[in-house]
C-alpha cells in the first residue's frame, strides 16, 4: 500500500492493541454461574489512549432453536460489541495519525506509462520560457449550465442540514452543459470553440482547420509546436493525415498526464471566474465562457508556464504516478 516503516509500526501497534481488547477474559467459577462480566482494558502499552470500560452481562442461555424472542430478550447484542471494538480501533488509528480521508481521484497510470512520464519529465525538466515559447496547449472541457461536478463544502450550525440557505440546489438531468475546445500559448489566449455536435475525429479536424489554424497564422507565424493529449480522436489516422499535410510539429506527449498540461488549471481558472454566474441556456453559457476566457490576463498564463519545471520534478519524485497538479 505504499506505507513507510513508521506507519507500518503504528498500524502494528494498533492491531496489537485491538487484539488485546477483543481477547476474552476467563470468568471465575462464581461469575460463570450468574453471568460473565467482560471489561475492556482502559489502557494499552503500545498506544497511550484511554478507552471507557464496557461491561457486558451475559446470562447463561441454553442452546435451543425454539427459543422465543422474549426468552432471548436479555441476550447481548454482538453487533453492538463489534461496533464498540471498531470504535476503539478508530480511536487508536487516529492517535497513530491515520485519519479517515476522501481519496483524490487521479487517472490510472500503467507501468509502461509511468515510465514514459518519468522519461518525458526528465527531458523537459530544465526547459524555461525560451524552450516553451510558441508552444500551443490545447484540450476540451465541459461546463455545466447549473452547478458544478466538483465537491462543494459549506459551514453550518449543528441541526441545520435542511435549512434552505445550506442546501445545494439541483435540477433534473443536471440542467445541461456546454462542451468547448480551447488553446493558448505564451503570448496569447487562443480561441474558445463551442462543440455543438458529438466530438469525434471529423469535428476535431474541422476545429483544427477552421479555428486553430487561422489564429496561429495571425499570431505565431510559421514556427510553433502543437500539444494535444492522446485521446483516440486526436491520434486517429484522419487527424494524423491533417497534421502531416499541414506540416504541424507535435509535442510528444505521455499518456495519462493531465497533471503535466497547464491548460487543466486554465479550465479551473475559467470556472472560478464564472462562479455564481447563472445561464438560462447553452448559448448564454458559452457567451459567458468566451468573455471570461478572453479576460484572463497573461500573468495567469506565465504563472502556469513557469510551473512546468515544478510539474516535471513532481512527476520524477512520484516515480511517474499522478501528482498534486
């Protein structure tokens, strides 16, 4: 699981402490006649934390399939015992520094791809503004008309969960969304294109020909490098033939590497700028997106491009696995 020695030691201590709790004590003969009293130890040597004693009175019950619910009413709740033991385990895990947390969602990186990611990061680790000049970063993204797909957090008083001001409104079927394609480089924010049809290789090639290429010719001239991820529609033979005919230089890109692409953070910037702004339909939403996209200052672009060396170093440190970016 990737635990270090210190964490493994803590878990071992927790397991030993839990086993000590679960181990039954041998009842004395007088106690066995009237019932068994089991007490959970208040303190374990491995983890200095006190647990409130739990006393369970277990009467002698004869094994009988015909026992009625009334006759077994005084039986101990073994599910309750289990819950108490689990609660003790949770407390000891917390003392050991192992808290329950929501896992972050990242792309599954195969053995082959994490090696390719490390190799790519090493090759571009020393690149600076001059090397990244005239590189076009591109991608697609979806924006909801209503709400967001990301996790939302609020702070509210206890007992006010259903108060209107603390609710997160939703609409049936999500309220719709807008899919866009965009790009940018070190000197300019590129065009933002609304994707009306289902995005396939033909739609993508049309965007490259009629949206991206005119902007490039007006802003970058003939010397530029295009970046795209390894989505099947991007790497299809139909699109590859277009790149070959137009003599486009492509940046070699490792698979499953959104954390290396600065445009992913550009989408987050765009969503932040429209936080709280509502749209009644897809056209209005795209108009808002396009206006916000054009208003993003170049300082944001430079900050993202300056992070490329840190992104590469993070991939190397993580041995090719997904990073915080």
